C-alpha cells in the first residue's frame, strides 16, 4: 500500500491516512455563522476521507481580526454552534465509516 494511504501517528493522534485538506476560505458566512453551504461543502469533502481537515480561517473577534465580513467567526456561543453542527452532521458520520 502506498505510504499516502497508511496511518500516520502524531504524538497521541493517529490519522487514518496522510491526506490533509488545507484551509479553504469560502467567505460565505452570515454574521459570522457557518451556513448550510459550509455544511454541504466541507461535509462532502470530509465524507471522502482525508486524514485531517482544516476548514478555513476563523476570526475570534469581530471586524478587527476578520479578513472580510463573510468570514467565519467564533465570538459567542451562538456562532460556535454552527461549527459544532458540522462536527455533529458530517464528521461523526466519517468516524463510523
């Protein structure tokens, strides 16, 4: 089996393969929240099986740290909840495949 498809151990984390999805800046957030577009786009990629997925730049505070107003933002729990929907809806599915 090619090394690309072999597991990779990084300290206490073992990835199923060596395929990494680099960050994708979609600039499709609404008021800092991920939208259904994010769930479909990132979820579709995650279901295909990369060993690690880095979703996109996400600002911690509004405006000053955002590249654009359409960038994802984690400033309050209601913004973070849209990110957690991604994990609940798609990543958990991938973990059971």
